[in-house]
C-alpha cells in the first residue's frame, strides 16, 4: 500500500509511526511543509521524504496553512497514494479535507482537539471540516473522543483509539543510571523529574514555583529538569533569582535512547501541562515504577487515581502542586512499592505499543477497500 503521511513536525511520535508503517511493508512518503531539513538519522529506513517547495510555520492559522493546498494537490498527483494519513486536524487535516481526496485517515495529537479547536471560529470550523470529511479518525484518549464528538458526528466504526504507548520493557525500574559526571545524587535527597518542553502550554512556570514552595518546606528536594524550549531564559532567570541552582539540575539535551536511566534516577515524576492527550512521558514514568504528580485534566484522569498511583493538581495552582509533591516524597517504602507496582501493571496491560499499533493497520486495510468517495 502506498501511503502519504502528512504532518507538521519531526517529533518522536511521528518517527515511531513512520517506522512502524515502513516495517509493515507499506510504501511511505513523508510530507512536512514546516521542515526544511531532517534531524540526523531521524527518517526511518525505507521512508521517502518529500521536500516541499513552500515553507509554512506550525503556528499558522488554518487559512494560512490552506495556502499549501495547491502544492499538496500536486504531490497527490505525483505520488498517487492509496491512502493519506494526515494530522493535526486544524492544519494538515484541514488541507486534506479541502483537497477532497479519499480515502484518508485523520490523526489528532490531543492539543489540536482539546485546545486549538477552541482558539476561535476559524479554528473550530477547520477542525469540524477535517473531522467530517475524514474516512477514519485516530486518537489516543477518551478526552479527545468526547470533545471530537461534540464537534462533529463521527461514527464509531470510523474510529481507531489507542494510547501511543511504549514498547514493553523499554522503561523499567532495573537498569543503568546516569553516570556521576551527569548527575551526582547527594545522599538523603529526593528527586523529582520533569521531561516536558519548556513551553507555555506545559506549565513550566507553575512547575518551578511549585518546586520552590516544596523546597522551602523540605530542602532535601531536588528537581531534574530535562528538556529545553522558548522559555529557557525565564527558567534560568527564575532559578538564579530564587537561589535554586544547586537544587534544580539541568543536564542539557538527552538522547531518546538515554531517557530510561534518567527516569530511574528520580523518585517522582511531575508534569504541569495545561493540556494533553495521553502523555507518553507519563507512561514512561509509570513503566519505570514512579509515583506521578500531574495536572488534573481528563486525559490524565484516565491513568492516574489519587492516592493509588499518583496525584492530580489544578493546572495553574503552584500551591496545590507543591502540596502534592510533598505528599509524593513522604510515601513510606511500602507505599512506594505499591504505587510502582500499580503503575507498571497499568502500562503493561493498556499501553503496549506493539500490541496496540496493529489496530491502525486493520483500519488502513479497511479504508482502501471502501467505494470511491468524491
């Protein structure tokens, strides 16, 4: 099957999908008009990269992204795919809907449905058009299903739902730790880990203020702050202004293959993201056996139950997050073992990528057998 995979980024998520599709022996063409070059070794073997002539920005409004329609239509004529796989909804999905190509599958990445669709009438209408025109709809959590069904009439037989998940055994409590030159843990300290991007939507400001509040109550606390982003200067200014340079550690860029050891170096995982689908980093933490403290939003409530495997706090409340952080580090060894065992079981039973991904392949096969729709 020849598939045109149309997206707006070169994320780890997209790479995983492209790799799995190529391994399933499909002929895959990758189109991302927001990227003029690919990271080294990012493109999976066997996947064809389309270098678009027009360059767009990810933050473009739908009408701006729609300017890509003529070039997209030309690529459809050149490649003649059996299927288009497109997303997010408001840009790549919207352009595919305007092209009136069939069959095609729409992917939501979570925030496009949960957040961007509510940015104004134009965004909502673009999202609704994509949802109504798509032949199938792929997403990762109940929160997206509920919101999408409010926006458009989507039949259940058009839906593929599974958490993006992780490969079984990739993240586990046992294994190597960061070397002493990377992170020298002081005796008697307890370590929080954040792996989210330093962007406004991920609540980095709330996280820093929450950690500061918890640290004032317990100076043995430490924060491993992985990642980077547009808020980098504000993050570093906050750390310096509040004398937290020894308490907040910033290791710098981390290779994806090295991430498991950083999870093992922590006692608690924390995310203050204001909007999320199923967070893969949350699942990675749970698979490692960590208690978690995350934002009280619908997608996280699908995975976290208060006082059983983690805690939930309101998105903008640093004080509530600080309180939950302190609860997490005060678990007894026995309670910590129970939390960790529950989290590992949840991920093993519900978020195994290799077991869930074939659902998408089944939908692909179904779509290419549908009668022509124009």
